């Protein structure tokens, strides 16, 4: 199982995901994030099979610090993006179905 997030600050969300994977008996758990604090990265590393962190800043307090343009994504924006992807897939499937006949 590969767990991906925009970064790890306190680690509570990632720990919950790791716990769920353990409860579901995942064979291997890999965590991949662009940024994390040193202490939390060391803690998470002990809980998983592999940890990939692109950047561990010397002074790290929040994930948003690592991004030039950070904003919270609204539920509506997420739903819009999902609907757009579903429409794109449906169109692609229709074109593919048309080629089969």
C-alpha cells in the first residue's frame, strides 16, 4: 500500500492511515510525501516499511510553509474535479466503444 499526502506536520492523519493499513493486513506500507519535519519523519519511518520524503526543512512547523501557493481545497472544488474526470473517462470509453463495432 502506498500512502501519499501533501506533507506531514503532526502526523495524526498519516498514523491513522497506517493503522488502517495494518488492520487490513497490508503486505507492505510505503509513505511518500514532499515534506515533513525531522522528528515526525523519524517516528513514521519506524511504523512503515519505507518512507520517502523529498524535503526535511531545518525549521518546520506546517505543511503550507513548503508551498509557494497554498490554499484549502473546498469540497465543491474536489467534487467538480471528480465530475470532470468522470466525464472525460465516459467520453473516452464512448470513443473506444465506437471503435470496437
